[in-house]
């Protein structure tokens, strides 16, 4: 069985969604399975309507946000979303939505982007993380 | 590294960023037949380490890394 990388995605800003998608890509490239658990702001970034148009950046680096976005655009860096999508095409990447966040904010599975595979409780995710080689919280 | 081998497929991944060139190579290797030689052009610094690491882990063969002006050509043979 392939080794696994688990990522808990709590943040919903573009600067933090990039490392999520790039690390997932790297793990897939190196033959690992990836499980991503979206919770709170992380889940908030995966709505069907806004997943591709999100421009939020971390408050603590707000002063650099426009510069970084401009450089990324100039250098034609693929979006974090497209990067994650490619990782999914290439390997075994499963994206789970936190059931507690869904219930709390009355979010329907249908309003989430198709890249999200299923809804999962924290207990099941911890079991997944327990069997992972690497677990990250972003 | 002597004379450069002739490649069956050439992927131009210049101006893409880590892990772009590696991902492009993996995709090409999947599509290729065993024995085919694939060249990747990459201007990303990480590729020169990432790609050889992946190649040995995946059981393929690194033919060579050829430095050019502002990029490198990394040549790999699909072994299985």
C-alpha cells in the first residue's frame, strides 16, 4: 500500500492554498496517496461559485499580496486550484469536507466544488491521519 | 556528459514552476512505451534534484542533465 500524506486545511487564503496544492502534487509525484481534510476557512474556499475567484491573502502579509499576485500572473503560475486538480488527475488524492463545518454553517454538499470527494467526520479523518507518514496542518 | 542522446519525446516545461516540470514528465512517462527516451526542458531549479530523485524511485533511468542557456535538458528513459 502506498504511503500517505494527510493535510488538514484550516486556512482559506490563496497564499496558504498554494502550499496545499503544491505539497499534494509533490506527494503524488513521489508515489504517495493524499488525504485532504477541509475545515472552516479551508472549506469556505471550496464553494463551487468562488473556488476559482478567491483572491484572499493572509492579513499578516497583506502589504506584499498585490506584488505576489502580480508576479504569479506575469510568470503564468497555474492557480492553486488547477494545480490541485492536476495532482488529482495524476494520483490518488481524496478531498474530504469536515462534517462539523457543514452542519454548523448549514452548507450543502451540492454547493461545494466537484473537486471535493465526500463529507467526513473528524474521527474518521484522524484514523486516516494515524495511518499517514506525514500529517500537516495548514 | 558526452554527446546528447536523441529523444523520442521532448517536453518544453520552461517557465513553469516546481513541481510543474516533474508533473509533466510523469504524465509523459505514463503515456510513453518502455524504452522511450524523454527529454524535459526546465528552467526551474528544483527540477534538477527532484527529477533524478523521482526517476530512481520510480525505477527509470536518468540519461543525463544537459545545461543550456537559462535552462536544463533532463533526459530520462522509461524502463518499465
